[in-house]
């Protein structure tokens, strides 16, 4: 059994709960179940005891199997933007609970906002789930400050604890749009695609990769580890890299047990990625966000079919 005691912990909103600085992302997992489950278990053993999935990913049962019998794992999943009416939320939550094989979802997140559905109806339904003990905390994802404020304003007895947004050395938008607000209001930023959805390792980002590599060599760490360390060194930020094999998972777990100095942090801070080299999700974010309620079902169906093969 692998054990790693160097995990760093960060606040989850104002809950008083501490969560691992680096957790486990699972989007697109489900094609090679045995290898992926082994990778998740390695991550859990190494202290990455927060797993993020979504009904959209069609892999909650894989996550459920991987965490079976484990204690102290923060289970986070998401309700799709086309399921934000009260009845649909209840239905989605029940299905997620069943697929995950848990009695309570620790963090239930609204995957994308949906401007066509009343936020009061959605938030009342989320609060009902908290009251019933089906979920512990309410989170959101891909919300702007304005959307966060509206959602928080619609809640009567709960606070939004987190906003999951794309943030990495490759995509820096939250520094402009979200971080100050999140810090002022004690909302945890869960950085998704923290390795640039893999773009960090591509030819088009070799300049940035070179800088991370140079810094990493001084610490005996890889570029991926430096990229994760840079992210989680920031106040109120945690990261959820996805890895489908145990080696990548181990490497990612090792992204927390060292400290970048001020000069190294600034060196990475000041690197600006050219628009064309950014991830496609960040380049087309507005379009993806505005159409999310339309494509969610289609994508979920696609993943379901693919993962059944
Ligand atoms: N809320 C949202 O709208 C949203 C959107 C996107 C993602 N997410 C969440 O965020 C998680 C992470 O984002 P992501 O999957 O888009 O991208 P990511 O974690 O930034 O990157 C994943 C890619 O990096 C590779 N990788 C992982 N560790 C590596 C390492 N140590 N060295 C080299 N390559 C490595 C993976 O390869 P292998 O698979 O081969 O290991 C995979 O190709 C998702 O899984 C999901 O849970 C949420």
C-alpha cells in the first residue's frame, strides 16, 4: 500500500472542512475501467481524497466502485444544466446517489448555469436536498460573479462553498474574473483542467513547458508537478487533475510537497499564453456556456454509449 503524508489541505468555503489541495478529476474515465480504478485508488492512498465526477460523464458507477469501502473521501458530482428544474434535480441527485453507491453526496455542483430556469427554483431544490441529507454542500461550476451572486441571493439557509472553473498555467481568466471575489467571500475555487486539459504537454506550449521544466529541475519535480504546485499555492484554490494511469496519478500527488519561491511564482505568473495556444474550452467558453443546456443530454448519451462498449 502506498502512503503519502505530505498532502496539503485547503478550506472548503466557510464550512470549516479541509479538503486536499489536489483531488482527482474523472472526465472521460470509463474506457479502461480496471486501469482507471487502480489509478483512482492510488490517488486516494496518496492523499488525493476528493473525487470529482458529474452525471454528464456517465462514469459515476466507476467512481463509486473505486471508492467503495473507503472512508474520508469527499465525493463531488454535478447536476447538468438541463436538469435544473426542481423535479429534475431531485431525480438527478437520486440517480447519482445510486450510481455512486453513497448515502450522501458531499459536494453537489451545478455543472453550468441555465439562464432559462429560475435560479430560485433551482436553489430551493438544492436546499431541500441538503435538508433531506442527500447532499452536504452546494457548489457551482462555470459561474460568473454575477451568476454566483444571484445563486447565493436565492439561497435561504446555505452558502455556496465552491465554484469549479477552468484555471491553469495555460488559462488564467479566473485571475481577472473570479479570484478576488472568491477570496473576499470565502468561496473555494476548484481549478478544472489544471494541466490545460493535456495541452501543457503539446508542442504549441513548449515555451511554457520549458520554463516549468527548468524550475522543476531545481526541486527534483516534473513540469506537471510545478504547474499544479503553482496553482494550489494560490489562496482558496485547489486542483483536480485527471489521470487515467497510476504513474500520472502518483506524479500529480507529488505536486504539493514542495514550495516555489517568489521569483519562481512570478516567472510563471508573467508567462502569457497566446490565444491560439489556449485550450478549446477556454477559447469557446461563452459559446459552450450559452449552449450547455442544449448539448448536455447529447453528450451524456454519447459518453454512456461509448462507456458501454
Ligand atoms: N466543471 C467543468 O465544466 C469541467 C470541465 C472540464 C473538466 N472538469 C473536471 O476537471 C478534471 C480535470 O480536467 P481535464 O480532464 O479537462 O484536464 P487536465 O486534468 O488538465 O488534463 C488531463 C490530461 O493530462 C494528462 N495527464 C494527467 N497527469 C499527467 C502527468 N502527470 N503527466 C503528463 N500528462 C498528464 C492526462 O493523461 P492520462 O489520462 O493519459 O493520464 C490527460 O490527457 C476533469 O477530469 C473533470 O473532473 C470539469
